[in-house]
């Protein structure tokens, strides 16, 4: 929830000139900010895959393999975060 106001604030920096936006973008290159971005991607991917899993449980007939959907959702989330992390670093 804290990401959106920070995101809009960062976009607003461009209205005040390219120097302020460049300063903010330099700040985002810090390791802690990069780690927070990776965490955000992980949480967004977990939210997406968890929602897809719930939709499958809701609209498909119950089968034994549904209990493996949680593992698939978690694995997909971790894979998305890892791909983002490897691209960021």
C-alpha cells in the first residue's frame, strides 16, 4: 500500500524538472531500495498466482490435484521474483 503514494510522488518529480527526477532515480539504485522492489514483485506475484489458484478452486470441479495448486502458485511467484531480481542486479 505504501508503494502507490511513493510511485505517484516519483512521477510528480518529473513535473519539477529532470534534475529532481534524476536525483530520485539515483536514490532508487541503493541496495535496500532494490531489495524492497524485489520483495514487492514477490508479493504481487504471490497475490496474482494465489488469486488464480482460488479461481481454479471455485470454478473447476474438485480434484485431488487441487492441493498441489498452492505449491505451483508459490513456485511461480518465486520464479517471477527471481527473474526480476536477476534482471535488477
